C-alpha cells in the first residue's frame, strides 16, 4: 500500500488536530483514552488500509448457499483478513454500555471511516442497542454481539417501499413462545453474515402505515438448529464491499418481539438515529482520508514550475475542503452530543430526545453532501491518477457516494425533520440554542447565519403541506449551514482563530453563495490545515 497511498502508515489520530479540538469541546475526557485513540489511529492508517484495499479489489464476501451434504446454509465466506479485523475492532461497540459515551464510539467510527467495515460494526451495535433497551431477556445475545462473537443487522427496507417503511408487507403472527415472520427484505446489509437481526414486520390485524409496524429479533437458526431464513443473493455494489448486502426471504421464520408491538416504529427510529450519526461521522472520516491524500500530493507534485499548493486555484480548492471538512465534523459531533444526553429515554420522549433526532437529520444530510464533494475534489486534484482504481483516492470517492443514500436519502431526511417540527416542535430547541450562540458572536457573518435560520421559519409560516415539502430540503441545508457557522465560531473559543476564519469563509460560501474571499489565499493556517495553524501560531 505504501506505493498506492500517501496516507498509508500514518497515525490517523495524530494527523487529525481538528478532530482533537472538536472532541476537546464535546468530550474533554478523551485525554484519558489517548493511548487507545492513538493505537486505533495507527490501526486505521495501516492494517485497516491494507485490509479494505484487499477486500475491495480482491476478496469481497462470497455467498456459500449449500454445504457438502446439499443443505442450505446461506453463509458468507469472508477473507481471513476481514474476519480477524472485525474481531479486533468489535470492542468499539462496547463503550456506551460500560461507562463510556457515544462520543468515544463515534470518534473510533470516524477514524475507521471505511463504510463497509463500519456498517458491519454499526448494524451489530444497533442490534445490541435494541436488546439493551427493549429486549433484556436476550442479554446473552447482546454480550456476544458486543464481544464480536456474533454479528447483527437491521432489516427494514422492502422492494415495494424502499425508504417508505409504512409500505412494508412482511407479516408477523404469534405462535406460542415465538412469532412467525413471512416476507422479503430487499436491501439487507449483513446478509449471510448475521447471527441475529432486528426486523420490522406488521402483526396480523395491526393498522396500515408505519405505526402498525413492530420490531422483532430474528436469529439465523431456529430453536431446532435449522436455517431460519434464506439469502436469495448478494448485491453487486459500487463500494462498501466489506459488508455483504443481499436479499433475505422470511418464511414462517421464528422471531422474538422487541418491547411492545405498538411502539415498534419508535424503536426503529431510535435505531435509525444511531446509524444516521454513524453515517455522518463516517462520511467526514472518509473525507478526511481523501484530505490526507491530497495534502501530501499538493506538497510533492509540481506543475508550471512550482508546487501545486502554491497555485492560487489549488489553494482555493484546499480552502473548500477545509471549510467543509471541519464544519461537517463539528456538526456531526454536536448531534452526537445531543444524542448522548437523550439516548436512555423511552417512549414517550422528552423535547431533548426530539431535538437530538432533529439534529441527526441536519448532520446526516449535510455531511453526506460534504463527503461526496470533498472526495470528488480530491480525485480532481490528483488528476488522471485520481481516477485510477489502483490508488487510494478513487475508492474514497466511491465509498463517499453511499453516504447520501444510506439511512434515508436527502428527501427522507427533509421529511423526517419536517415531522419533528410539525409534531414535536423540535425546532424550538434549535432556535433556543443557536440564536443566542450567534448573537453572542456578533460578527456580520454570524448575523447572516441568524437571519438564515429566522428566514426558514418566516418563509414556512402559512404554507400548505405540499408547499412545506417542496421547500423542506432547502431548509434542511440552510439550517445545517447556519449551525456550522455557529459551531465553528464556538470552536474558536478553545481551538484558536483558525476556526473563526473557517466560520467566516463558510458563511460567505454557503449562506451568501459568494466565492471564498481572496484573503484566504495567503493564510496557510486556513487552507493548509490545523497543523499549519499551530506552526504559524508558535512562530
């Protein structure tokens, strides 16, 4: 890999001063875990890099449908490298249940970043989450999931509905100590790898729509030790090849009800919040991998008689990457902070929980935009080499392109956020937090951010439901952008002037639609990254 990636072999924790500044704000006690973070950062930059390249190019999961005796087993065969690595990183799911916090888990997810491996970890963690909160009778499964001895999954999507969970047709009927599920799950991540999955299904007689769905645990083997569901096939995907995604057929499959049937949709949305936050931090982690590649490239490569980083247009692109990267990362961890405060809650939830959901939609949606653009720009800055699959940077763009789709695309994020506003008044928490924050900053650019937030709700007043949906996606972006300006300014309080400069640049570009001001051209602490800022401050 050393001939195919500039970032290979680097410690991705030590190389990321911005992440350390952000975590110092939300998780000050990270310093107590510094040895673990440093060790994981080295793993992410070395063993993980080699493994994911090997899996992506040479050894994706393979579905083995029958054993030697002709019996259906529907089990995936993984590369031994992937098997060992998944076992090694599995403990990152334990943290929230053993006195740690979600900041810790998501910091490791950011450093891992690879969405194939992190998907396996996330869906396993989501299964453990559901058991922990709502199905304690299956604590033995939870412990095996957290230990890396079992894998979990979240199977919700069906062919006829996609993101419209209310259109699910999988039926559940009680049968003594268990339930029986019949139906198809069309995009089932972890298919063939999973030992127990959480699955949405509609109990017989339950109402139509999402509120009629219950949540169930479905083990791979039934009580008789027989295969409990079938994997029709694995999907041929552009990326995320480390996680086997397929189609699962449920036919009278044994299942165990999670919590109360009538609250199933709420448990499902909780689990989606867990994975949407993972999507947000992993998206920015992917972007950081591409950024590491680019920063070394523009220092090494020369054109027209000087280093790439000395060309004004290249510096402009580096500014764009830095603004998006730090803005998106701080927004992601701000959403994690809100979830940390509310994750123990159960239905009916408090305003704090609904606000955490609100922020998860902002973060998931906007970080996906940033990740896709940062990695696209990284390919462009590499030129022709950026389009070659033999080098690392091209794969990061392929991987980033899943982040706008997984866990609900932008239209779904907009609709779900609109629901938190109309039914839960979750925007009140947003206004109460961000308007005073921006007023305290007091700059012209902070004023633009405040005005952008206020304009969203002024424009929404009096619109009919169809018109509200029409504008909802634009409003999600506007609120996320205003929030990033505020959060970048607040980072400056502890992280230094670099972050107020990034806030100013973000406001010009994304709130006013202007080009970045040319003063950034001569500020390597802005376009060059946090390390350059520290160097400039020391000098």
